């Protein structure tokens, strides 16, 4: 299918647009409204590639009823690090929405915010993210460092010393379905301001050795967990986390439906 490039001030993204792009995929460099006009069967040529990169703020990315699906996910399971949608560091005011569409089978993060810097004013609504994550690991087998490197959705990066430099602020997560992720369903490194409601996180699992498997985790500045009482303005309503499991935990491993809260 060939889509027109612009329609009523909406920039349309086709399968060909993504296929002809390089390692960063289709790069959004200009503020505006972007919309998938067809299902995209993505076939990255090497690990570390991204289908869609959002490199500027004030962007709406609309999947409508279409899917971004990685066709060769099985070939990348030991490597991981692909991204369905990557939002660059310090890019703010980003909305990703769908109407029965979404992202599937990414051998890496389905959606990845803040790989190296903070983001603010984020809205994810109506999306399904399913079958994302990989068997890639960092660290040493049998130790707490033997951790997963990806999963369903990541918003912000937290470490014990990161303060709020890599954390997200002002986040709305509504009507999301995060299904059958590997390792982590939803991970939020939060500075402040989160509203999460009417979401389902189901079937997060791992089938190779790993130190932890988590359906949902929310961690505040300086690694505050499990209590996030000192993180300002967190509201979670009607969120179901279920069927978090692992077949091969290592000797330090744990399974958590929800961490934080």
C-alpha cells in the first residue's frame, strides 16, 4: 500500500517509510501529528535498530487501528535492544495513542522513553503492546546482576544515584493493554506526577535465567522503592496486574506483580 504523505495536516507513515530508513528507523524531527496508515511488518537488519524515533517534542503519534510488528523477533532473542518506538532524551510533550492498534513482538522495548535523559508531559492511551522483550541479559549468571535489558514499556531510567536526571515527569497512562511481555511489563522511573488508570498488564514472563520478573514497577528519585510515598502526585486507578511468572529464576531471583505504590 502507498499512503499519501500528508492529509489534513496529518503526516502519514507507511510500511515503506520505515523499511527504507536506517538504524534509527522513521525519525520524527518536526512537531506535529503523525499517523500510521497501514500495518507495518518491520524487519530490522541488525540488533539495536528502532522502527520509529521521536526526536522532537510536541508530537502526537497515532497508531489508529494499525500494528507495528517485528517479523524476525525470534532471531534477536539473545541480543535484544531493538525498539518499536524510541523517544530521545529530553524530548517533551509526546503523545502516543491508538484505536485497537499497537506494537507487537519487538525483541527489545515496545516503547522506550528516556534512554539517556529525562522526559516530561507524556501521554500513552488506547495502545496494546504485546509480546515485547527478549532473552538478552546483563551481568553474571546466578547473581543479582544477571538482569533483563528490556520488556514492554519503559518510561524513565532509575538508578540509586540518578536523582531525577533520567526520570519522567507529568505522565498519563490510560486504557493500555500490556500483554505477554518478557521480563518487565511496565517500568516507570518517576520524578513526579503520574496518573495511571484502566490498564491491564498480563502475562509478563521469562523463560531463561534472570534475577527478577516484574509486571509493573514504579520507582522514584534515588531508587525509592517499594514505597513511593515521597513521590508527588501519584494516582493509580483500576489497574490490573496478573499472571507474572518465570520458569527459570536464578538463585537470587524474585517475581513481583507490582513494585512500588
